């Protein structure tokens, strides 16, 4: 069973529907005391970094997530759910993230010709043989909607990168932690293949 964390700031139902359409068993979890019973866990997210961390900390979900990740079971962060795994974000100065991945979240500089937020389809370039990307074609396209992106000193966790205003990690992978900047549940066949990989035995 896959748990989808509900902290009041996620596209929970579209993620649940996508997982179930692929044959996965999934349910929404809002009680941190129940997090440990799931075989795999998903942290979705839409909204502001500071508000999300406040909600996770206030409910006890932040501590539950870190404890869960420490057990070695597969964990997937999506969009804001990816940002929250890092140490901090320019979106909310002074607010600490979950800090299970090294680095910080930065805002796109907004150079000429690049609209912020990035909204729409863009490609990802694989850097690692990450289980989440297993079976994907070299030419692919996924759906993004974001103004901020992660920046990490550990290039060894950058499973895939994307070029927009800057080149940034669009998929990260460290042991049992997987995260993507885009929305796999909105990315048609490519995104659904990633979710199927997460459901399966390879993740």
C-alpha cells in the first residue's frame, strides 16, 4: 500500500487516481502516527515552501516523514514535495526544510526570453541509471509548473536535468529517496511510466 501525505497543500487526488490507474493501491494519510504502516510514501505539493513546512511541522508530519525515510522504504517527492526535501528555499527565507537532501531551492533569474513560472512541457536528460526512469525513451517530455528549482552541491544525486532559464536537476535520487520537479501524474505516458516504476519492485 502506498501512502499519499495530506498536509492541505497537494494535488492529492490526481496523484491517487494516477497510481490506482496503474494498478497501485493508494490511500491518503493525514495522521503522522499512521505513516509508518505504508510500504511506500508520496509527498505531493502545490503552494509556498514556508506554508508547507509550517503545516508539516505543526501536525508532526515532518518528523514522521524523516523517520520513515530513515527506514529505507521508497519515498517520492513531487514538485513542492521535492523542494521540501532540501535544506531551505529562497521562497521562504529563514524557514528550514526537511534537510534529507543537501542544497537549497532557488528562484529562476527571469532572464530575457524565459517566463517565470515555467509552465508547460519540457524534456529531461538522464544523468543516472535511476530506477524511477527505467524504460523511458531518450526523447521525452514532462509537464512543469514552477518558479523555483533545487540546487545541490551533490551532483551524484542528479538523476536527470532540464534546461530552462538555467539547467537544474529535474529528478533526484539518493538511496530510497526519489523526487521530481515536474508532475508525473500530468505527464501522460512518460510520467505514468515513472509512477509505474515507483509502484513496482524496482523502487
